């Protein structure tokens, strides 16, 4: 493991996904202890996207932004809010120079699949329909997310393709949750990795799906056809149960004629980019935001 990351392991908050309420509280406390970031140069606005039910979003608008990313937070589909994702949305907007629409999708197990993907689709459609009001080019809208949010973004790209929905320019998938079957080597063997491991991953999928059978929109690795999807940036962490399904999905995209940047980050673990002082985390953020900036350029 990267030694800068390893030094922080004793300070990571517990993540008992078996108790969603406690997990949410632990995450909120952890983020509350993060020093606030400067927001000079950003306009930040809370909005509500009309849907059934309405979907809260927070918009981060850098000066001269011409494109946008609809962004979905991580948290195993059971944790995460606009507030807990606030630091990362700021970093993405600052680093890419693009508008960020951070989405407060409904959480499991109270709202199981397909609630989150329905919320995601509603926000994507709203962003496309209101591009002029948002000051962006409707041809330059990306989707992206971390972990569970990355899985939602990948499922959203599939659904938009299949249903002739709004055109998506790019998908930014950071350690995405893609396969409920957990048959890869990393999913079967990473039983004691920091922050996130096999058992927690299985618990997250149970909360998300319940008794519902997984479809490709829930678990994009189940899709038979990946052709016609937007170009993608896919990143994986070495010590992460998602690692092998991330790499396999990226390779399948390539085999389907989709342009892909793939980076497996040595020495990292799932969510370790939250340790922002580490050099590897800074490089991850620079690469993520750089990929988005380039993808949405003219």
C-alpha cells in the first residue's frame, strides 16, 4: 500500500453498512471534520428538479463553464448527501472548469433500485432541457460518479442509449460498482481491505436490490451490448473489491468500439482519494478533472 495512505488507516471512520442510519451518521461526522474549501470563482446554487418525486441538486458553476457533468456520490447506495459530497463537487468544478450538478438521489434500503436510476434519468433530462438557462452547451453534458455513483452513471449511459434519451458526451467512472455477482478475483478475495471489502460490498448490493433481480441499469456489467456508449474514463484502486470488474468493463467497452482511458492506481484502496494530502490522491484528482476538461472541450 502507498505509505502516505497507510499512515491514515487508523483514522478512517467505521462503515457498518448493515446499519444504514449509523453509516450515514458516521460519514456525515467524518466530512464535517474536513476543513472547508475555498469557493472563490464558483457560483453554488441549490435547486430542485421536478420529477416524481422531485430530486434535490446542487449546482457548482465556474466562470466560463461551457459543459456540465451530472455527478453521483458514492456510499454504497445507502449513504451520501449533497453536503457530504460538497468537497468533491467543489474539487471537480474547480479542476475541470465545468459545471457540476451534484445529485441527491434516493437512498436504499428505504428506496431500492430503480429509485436512484430514475432520479438520475430525471436530472439528466432536466439538464439537457435547461441547458440554455444553465449556460451550457447541451452537446457537452457528461455523467459521472464514485463507487455506487459510478455504477449509477454507467447504468444511466446504458439507459439513455437504449431509450434514445439525452445524448451523453462522456462518462467519468471512478471505482464504479458494476457487478452484483461478485465473481471476480478481487471481489472474492479482498476480505479485509480498508474502508471497503467483499462483505461490505455484498451488503451494499443487498440493500440496493432487495429481492429485485439485477438488470444492466442496476449492474452495468450484466449488459450484453456495450456498443454505442459515450467515451469513458475508468479508474480502479488496487486494493478494492471493485477493481477487476472495473478493468473488465473498460476492456469490454474497448472491445465494443468505445474510446476508454483506464487507470489502475497502484497502492490505493477504495475511497482513498479522500486522503487528499497524499501525492497519489492529488494525482488521481488531477487526472479525473483533466479527463473531464478535455472531454468537454470544443
